[in-house]
C-alpha cells in the first residue's frame, strides 16, 4: 500500500492496528473553504459568513470585574477554552484546568444546563484523582477500558446495582465507596479553574454553579442586558471575568 504524505514507518504502525483496515486520505494543503456557508433546511436556505475568528490574547484585555488578576496560566486556559468552544456544538461551556479541558457541556437548550453538565464532568475528573480511587487494586487480566469503566462507576452516584456488581469482577477487593462528604471535602481542593462560554451568561446561576467546581477565571463574550448582575456575582466570589465581545456559536 502506497500513499503520499505518509512515511513507510508510519504505514507499518497503522497496519498493526485493527488489522490494517484504514482508509488513508490525504488532504489538499492548498484548499481554502468558501467565505460563505450555505445550509438548506426544510426548503429554507441559510447563508452566513464562515467563522474565521482565531481566539488570541488580544481578546482578553477587557476585564470587567473588581478582581483584575489574570496570570499567564489563566490566559492560556482561556484561549484553550475558546478554541474548544469554537468547534463544539452550541450552546456550550468549557472548564479548563492547568492546560487541560476537564469538562464540556455542549448542545444544551440553556446556558445553565451547559454549566451544570460541564461542571459535573469536571467534578468527576477531579474525584478520580482521590487517593482511594488511585489505590484501587485491579485483577491482573483486566484491560485498560475495563479499568476506566470501573473507576467511572466507582465514583458516580447514579450507577445501578447491576453496574456496581461489575466492580467485583475487575477488582481484587471492592473498598468502601466515597461518600458525599468525602467528595465534597476533596472537591474543596479543586481551584484556579477557568470557565469559557460560547455566548453571554443571562443569569447568575451559572456563576453560582461554576464556583462550586473551583472556577476562578471566566471568559465570555458579554453583551447581555443582565451583564451587571453576572459581574456582581463574580465579584462576590472573587472571580476574574473577561468579556471578549466574540461569540463562538457553532451550529
């Protein structure tokens, strides 16, 4: 099998995975999509300009809260959140910690649903780093996918009895699961999280929920008639918020 754009060594590695059943496609590096995008939905034609905006540090100059402190790490995480949101189905919210996306809520019907969904994912991500989780003893023959699934079941509140029985199949012994008090105490250590939103926040409930997951920095377009309410709620929590004026909707 020969194909331009791949070295012989890379193709040999691919052949060893999934029996070598890959479709190798080379993208034309000179291709440029048209400036205008068109979609036909139930006989109605929608036309809009393609989103060519590239989030950059210049977008982070409008700090609207009392707290103006915005370290380089937070600026980096804001850019990562914005880039993630640009390509995530709207409505969407993104939590980032130390250069890593830890929770995304996408395609929801309201902003608070995005914030809750992404916040729950961020919480689970951090709870999985609890010492009791890291010290789980797996049976030798258990593979990585089964380990990941077992860890997820171990930390969740909504696992069914059938699912929890799976733990007996993969663990040498099943320790006592984390209580709500254990989780809450552990989550108090989650700090300096950055939250990004692809459009403005309408209500303060988003800020209240975000604060529970260690959010210290927020980046959002702004432009709501209730911006003052959202800003005041950030001030209550000592959160630094940047308004970019850049909507990142993706439909």
